[in-house]
């Protein structure tokens, strides 16, 4: 009920009803927002997030997946961090309404099979790195038309945080233009006023090497597809090609299936699980015994690798999340040859089971739970082959010819997983039957006693024996036959 009060006008008294202000301020404090946005992400994943945006742009230009000719360049020093690309640029319209919003708008369709999903990656990465940034972008638009655009903007984050408005201002903007034939259609993001911790990290050779590795691993599929990824003017980073052992008698497990996502979408899954070839050893070195764990404590690259829209999410995972220890055996060095690769692909990135920093999976995702079950089954199957080979190797005697299963696994070469044919099971030769056990050695009881030498000689002569053990045995037999037998 609205509060009321009495008001007197002349000789008349009236009841006056007032309407209170019912608005409650629930606005976000920018400084708090920035701190919370950057709190849960480290520097290297933040930089990888910026590369994600460039990769999405390149994929938008090449729906066929061939990224040859596309490049992303990262450069940094004491004063600044810059990432640039030729991934088509950001149109003024997208920049004005979508690209710089904090969160993905429902009416923004984006690129199919994109890596970006939540609409916070670029802003969070920029805030993580420094306190000021500038963006320049040139968008070519449809070839042969004048629907291209250019813009630039500069933001001092400290000044922006003091303002009430959640907007940025273009420095310059051009719409309905045609880019020149030699003008790069792409984006340049420069971050300055680097945070002191970022300056320290980017000056540390170990951190730079870790960044190099992180970029190679996380974006290995894009690099394999032709993307050139440069770090501080170095040669383009290279990526390893996922491979598994395969031959006429060894076949890794290869499955393709679909999982229904929330809202009726579909996630396509490709699962590969098997072993990699053993490392080559010096011919003069003693061979490693697979039963001696102290010989190979380093697990190396063993484990599961899970990709979402070709962006690597899990790296060499050997935890219960992917089946290790439940229901499969927990990781042990004897499983160092195991490799599993899982590729999840969806037109709608929101169906994929990743967190906002793309550093872990959403364990509660129905899609991941369905895939997780298949991963566990595959892991058990591959472990069974590895265990079988270990048992055979442990029984192998010196100079004995190797059984077929050991020859097959020692000689099968690694093949790119893209060349492997479908197989619902890990296939390898059967182990030979165990050798029959030797008959048990009869149990004996030794008897030892001392006698007079003269009497010993007389007994030995009478028995025709030449040693003490023989005298003892004959006299024992004589007593047994005469008194017991």
C-alpha cells in the first residue's frame, strides 16, 4: 500500500498519496568486474584466447578448413604486446554492436564451428595483459563491392573504469569503402601499460618457451591446416601430427559417432585410441625391461587429448576424468605408449563441454559424459593389449625368439590418425599360450653326522663306497629296508 499523508488547502483537508522510487541499483562496478574477469585466467591461456579470435576469423574466410596463406603474428617487448592477423578483419557493424560487448549476444550467429563462444575472451585477455589498448581493423567485405570498412579505437582502461558508461569510442571510422588490393584485411591489437607481472613473465625465456609450446599444442590442428603462427618474428611454429601404430596385424581403435546436445543440436565425435611406436634405442644399449618402472618414470606424452572444434582442451590427461583408475588401471609407466585423441565438433560452439577459459572440460555436460563413457571403454581395451605384451615379454627367456605380439608392436610404425580405417577394437596378435610348468623338484632331507675315521673306512670298504655322502645314503637305505620296509 502506498504511503499517504494529509494536506490542508484553505479550510479543506485532502488525503495525498505519494509514489515511492522502487528502483534498486544492481549495476556492475567496473573495477570489480575487471578484477573478477581476469582473476581466473593466467597469462598464457589469455594469449591463446586472442589467437582463438584470429583462428575463428580465418575459418570464416575458408569454410573448407584449408588455412594456407593465413597468418597470426605475436610480438612483445618491455613496453607493449601486439597480435596481428590477416583473418578478414572486423566490420564496423560487428565492432559497434557485438565484438566489444561483455558477453555473447543471443542474436549474434558468429562463425560455424568457432572456438569463441562466451564473448569475453578478447576483452579479458586485453585486461589481463595491460591497462591500455588500441585496435585497428580493416574489413574487405564482399569482393567487388564497396561494403568494406575500417576503424580504430584507443582505450585507457584506468580512465574507462572511472566512467559510468559501458561504451568505447571509435577514434576514426570509415564505412562503405573498398579496400585496396594490397591492403591487409585483418586486425591489429596493441596493448600497452603492461602490468608489472606481465612484463616480468614476457621477459623470462622459460615463460616464452612455455608460450611457444602452448601455442603449438593448443592450435596444432589449425597449424596442420596451413595457419602460420609467428612468435616475435621467429619462423612459423610447427605442430606434431597425431599418430598411432598401425600395420597389417596392428590396428588402433577408431570410432565416429554423434551425441545429441542440449536444444536439439548435434556434436560429431571422432575417437582414436592405441599405442605409439617405442623410441629407437642405441643398438649397444641394454633393452629396457617393461616390468622395471624405474627405467622410465617420465610419462612423456602418454594420455588423452581432447579437442573442441579443433582447439585442444585436454593435454596428455592421465586422471580419473578420462578413465584412469576407474574403470581402467591407474596410470603406470608401462602405459607410456598409450595415446588417445578425441575430436568434438559442433556448428554451435555452445554445445561443446568447455569452460570459459578453455582450459578444462565441464564435467556435468551430458555431451562430455557420453563421450567419457566411450573413452573409458577404449582405454580398457588398449590397456589389455599393453598388459598382454608385458606379460609375454616378462616370460621371454634370453636368446628365445620373440612371440608374434612383441614383433608386431615393436615393428608397427606410427601412422597419421587421418589415414586410419575404422575399427571398433584395438587389434593385435594374440599372446602365445604359457609354457607348461616343469615338474616340481622332489623334496629331500639332508643328514649330517661325525664318526670315527677308522670305523668309517671299514664301513666304506664293506659297502664299496668312495665318499661320505654315499656311505650315509647306503647305510640309511640298509636300515630302512631292514627295519622299516
